[in-house]
C-alpha cells in the first residue's frame, strides 16, 4: 500500500513541480537572462551588463528606491493606524451602529485602486480639481488669492494618502479576529488594578495584539511596495517614480528598454523577498507564541466610550466619506457630463445618462466584462486546485523535495505583479515558448495571475490540510482507495471552507487585477480594469471611464457583500 | 532643340509606361482584394471625436471606392498601444492587416522581422511618403506648435510665443510638453538648431520644472482646464480636433518658426496579414490625394506635399524645418539624448 502511495505520489509530485517550474522559475530565470541582454524581447541583442550599470549608477534609481520605501512606509502607517482604530471601535467599544459600520467597512474593497486614484485626481488636480477650486473660492472670499492648489495630488504625499486609505479594509479583516478573540482576562486584570480605558488599550490590548499587528504591518508594507495604480495615476504625472512605475515605463514608454526593466525588477524582487520572509516569520510567531484564545471565559470586555461615542461614529463617517462617498460621488458627477468640468450651475443643464447607454450597448465593454469573468473564474479555480495539490504533497506525503517545493512557493509570494508580467513577456516573446502563441490572450493573463496568487492560496490550503487528522485519509486508503481518490473524496471535502475562502480571495483580486493584464493582454483579451485605463489614459474620455467605473463599483459592491454573506453561511454549515 | 524634344518625349513615355504599370498592378491588387473581401485596419485616427466622424468618414469613403471590401477599424493610440502591437506581432499574433508604429520602433520591427516588404514606390506612393527603410509609409503628417490657455495667456502674448519661450524662467512650472518631444528631435538637426542648442534647451526645460505628459490629447484637455498655461510641441492636428469638436474655446495655438514638420506615423502591413491585397489597397488609397485630403478634413494632418491641405497652407511662406530621412532613421538615438537632457527616466 505504502509503495503504491509513494510511486503515485512521485508521479504526481513530478507533474506539480513541472507546472510550478513553468509558472514561476522559468519566467523568472528568463527575466534574469534577459536583464543581461540589450534590445527588445522580440529581437534580443547581444549580452551586456549595461542594464545593471545604467540602473544602479543613475541617481534617479536611488531616488526611486527612496520614493518606494517612503510610499510604502507612509501608506502602511496611515492604513494600519486607521484600521487598528476602527477595529478597536467596532470590536471592543460601544460605538453606535457598529454592525452597520462593520458592513460599510467592506465596501472600499469594491472600489478598484485605479478608480479610487482617478477619482482623487478629479477632486485634487492642482488647478481644476473640484475640491481645490472650492477651497480657492473659499479663500478668495477672505481675500486670499491662490493661483493653484492648495493641494497637489500629483505628489508623493498624494500617493501616500491614496495608498493609506485603500488598504484599511484588508488590514481590518486581517486583525479583526485577533481583536475579537483575545483573552479578556488580561484587560480585566488591568481594570482591576485601577487602569483607565486608554491606559489599558495602550499597555495591555495593543501589546497583546502586537504579533497580529506586526503581521498586518508587514503584509500592508509588502502590498504597498507592489502597488501600481496610485503610482501610475498620480505618481507619473508628478514625476514621482517608484519601482512598479519605473518598470512599467521602462517597457512601455517612449523608448522601451526591457533589459533595464528586468534589472530594476531584480532588486525589487529581492526587497519584496526580505519583506515576505519577515512576514512569514511574524505570522508563525503569532501562531506559536501568542495563544490568546484559551479554554477560559472568552468574551472580550466592551469599553464604554461615554461622551466619545458619537464623535467616534463621526470619525468613521468621515473615513467613509473619504474612502467611498467622495470618490464615488465625483465619478458619478463626471459620468453624467459630456466633458469633465467642475460642478457649477451652468453645467447642470448638460448632465445626461448618455455614457451609461454607451457602456451598456457597446460591444467592447461587454467583451471586456466577459474577459473579466473568464480570467476571474479560471484564475481562481486553477489557483486553488493547484494550491490544494501542492499542499497535499507538502503536508501529506513523504516525497523528497516537498519542502523545496514549499520554499519555491514561499519565494513566489515576493514576486510583485508587474515583475510577474515582465517575466512572462520575456518568456512568451522569445523562442521556444513564443510558438505557443499565448502572448496577448486571456490565458497568459490567467497563468500570470496563478503565478501571482498561488503562494497565498497554498498558505491557506496548507493550514487547512494540517488541521485534518490523518486517520480519516488512512481509513480511505485501508478501504482500497487510491491516494488521489483519497485526496479528492476525503481531504478535499473536509477543507472545502478553506478552499472557498482561498477561491474568493483569488477571485476578488483577479477581478480587480490591473498590472498583469495591462502588460500582457491584447485589445481582444483585456478585462474591464484595462479598458477603464484605456478610456482614461489613451482615449482621454474621462466621463466614459467614470461611467464604466460606477457600474463596476456597483457590481463589485453587490458581489463583495454577497461573498461575505455566502462565506459566513458556508462556514456556519461546515 | 531636337534633343530637348527627344528627352521630353522619353520622359513622357516613361511616365506613361510607369503609370500604366502602376495602374496594372493596382488593378491586380484590386482583383486580389475582391477575393479577400475584407481588411482589418488599426490606426491612430479616432473613430469619432466630439460627435464628428474621424476614421468613420475615412472608412465610408474608402468603401464607396471599393464596395467589395468590408473594413473593420480599431484605434491604436500612443506609444504604449503601439508597443503592445509590436509585441503581439513578435509573438506571432497578427490581429490587423494594416497597422501603425512610431518612427522609434521601426528598427525593432525590422529586426523582429514582423513587416511585409512591399515596394510602395512601384504602387504609385509619393516617394517622400515612403519610409527611409522602405518598410512602410508615413501617412499622417504633423506640424508642431505651441498651444496656450487663453484665460492664462493673452492672445497678444500667445501668438508671439517662440520655441525659446518654452524654457524661459518666466513660464517656470507653467509649461507642459509631451514625454516624446518629437519637435525637439526636428530642432536637433544640424540644419535647424543643432545638437548643442537643442540639448541646452532641453536642460533648461528640466530646470524650469516642465510638466511632461504622456498623451497629447490629454495635455490639451488639461491645458483647457487651466492645469498649465502653455503646451509646447503640441500637434496642430490635436488643436484642430479640439476646435472641430467645440472643446477649444479657451485654447490658442501658434506655429512658432521654424515650424517642425514631420511626415509622421509609419503605416505598414504585418508579416502574415490575412488580407494582403486589401491592405495594400487601403494604404495606397490613404496616401492618394483623395485619402490625404480626407485626412486633412477629419484630423487636419493631410500631407503638406499636396497643395491646399491645411499643413501646406500653414507652412506656406514660413520657415519650416522638415524631419529629414537620414535623421528620422536615427530617431531613437536622438530622442534618447533629448530625454536624458530633460531628465526623464529613460536612459541609455
């Protein structure tokens, strides 16, 4: 029996390793080789070290590294501060309307980063941004005349603000469990010792939650490092370059230099790898050393905010306005105009639904929506199936090399989307993979997204399989079932909730994916996110882009809330 | 006298012979196109702009001439879109029968062997419109000028703007420019400003904190909104498009001398195109007088070599600087040098 299991596993192992090498190592290897070549991937030139010399002797590169770190650091500080504050308010205090706020806090997930950044450009363009115009008019009534601003969204500060606001929901979801499940005895002891609310939060609650917070900080920092939308929409016009935009313009702007892009990608990947390593350490630390859910009474103490209850609610409302209402409002306004203009009485007569009609009847939009559905469904399903296969091999078999496989996946977690896309360009534009004809199709986008998300999915499925006792599978094996049948008919049904959670996570990211399809999709394979960018950037049709964005946000809002509901019910049933 | 008559007759007969050959080959192409029945074209002209037909009109007239051909049209915009097209062609994905690249992409396209070689001159295309590498044709001419916001710069000042003003400290932080400043490439030529003066100008642009835009139409939109006062190196055709669609109320435009003139975008047939004859027919027609006058009407960038087009009228009697073939062939190198000087992160 064991021999059969072993030989079957080895063949399966070889198959899975082959797929992962094809998805992860070969593209990255090709990118490293290409970083030492001149010319276009379509017509590679001779080998050279010039790309590295250019990349790392240029002062602009170090400015770019500083910008990337400042952007990620600043964004993370804002995100985590807001998320921790709201998590504390929603989970541990008696703030009014907490349940409603909890649901409202999920809605920012439905606003793609691209649209969020676009809407803030419309609000804070230095000269014609709606809020800037309003502030200048206000100042003017007090005799202070300003010719522009006072706020310039095309700046590092603007990028940090956008990134900081964007990640709050994700961090909230990451830490809310820890807040909810921490041992209330520690806080009660603090109160018993005479400490006040704030002292208890500062000296007990936050230190106890430190591992969860550290993991959230590192996760958010890594995500911000990868972030592409805000740097593209507001960073490029303001000439504030970060890694992701530098790689993008190296390959897509006036004079493409793919080798230079690859040279930048190398150090970008190494920085991300270090962060992912620490993130992994932090999550393990959290899991192993800080057990806060015990067999004792487990109902965290709710803090009474007293006269601060409504101001706290006010702060939440302010956040919601900045994160959802204001950007959505400006998108709706723009979508109703023939040409973008700041609000005025004169413009009111020009409002119409024409752009919505154009979207709903245009074949291009429907085609892009269909591509989005294909990409989302295929990428999510293939990613979690592959993740399940990998986790089963790593956790359940004794095949030699399984830990190397796990390490490979761990490293792939550090490959930013734009780097995955660049490596795929090199691989599929050069022989022998060029002959597959994948470049420019929805399938290359799907493969790149699987590469990008497989690491996260395996972390989820690894943990889920570990929790299933081996006895159940052994019973199947003793009854004569093949190892694959055991995996499919016993293990898989048991880890279905984790499978669903991972599927939803990948789907939620794939539906909004931007950098990968922007680099890899062609006109007939692009999803809605790229079409949005095309309308905004290439066609300069801001109202049409806004109308498409509003429709997309509405659809995603419904899906986000349904997914949340479905996930909760699925877990309850299981 | 006899010799002159003889030469005259010889030239006449030769021209007649060439015309007959051209007509014959065009006829042959048209026969082939009839069998193909369709052509997929991807060019830079917008289908419609502000409710006015652009490429739409172009396609309609073409189909009146060649009713047996169904034209599918798609727009391929700026450098990023063109890079996508080039990469797709290199990967063997040939989506179009006729498409367009920038001058700077031509060497890569040739090395990647993605171009169908066609003897355009033998098909009657004006030799000046045939790309120096003989690989495609320049179908869309551009005049470069200075656009300004009339609320921020009076017409008295705006009409007198010179190229040197783009880098003048007076306009610090108020000037925008395309991140592919093609007009500077033309000024770079030794017979115009020359390398040293152009690079010094480019460095001054950097010192002046010039705003670099990646899209000319986008720059014009922001100019109209008042995001900056001046847009240097703007296309006359973009201004014309905005005027035609009623969006140029606050925009003025001046053609500073020397007026940079470029027989722009390179149109070609990708290797492996499904409808080769139809593609040739489209390109030859688009370069004909009818095609160019139509382009002039919808976009304002018909050939300045054809009398009566807007470009021809605008440069008449003025000092124009043409982008000479020998320098266009080195466009990538020249642009790199300029971008380095202005400090954009595209480096050698």
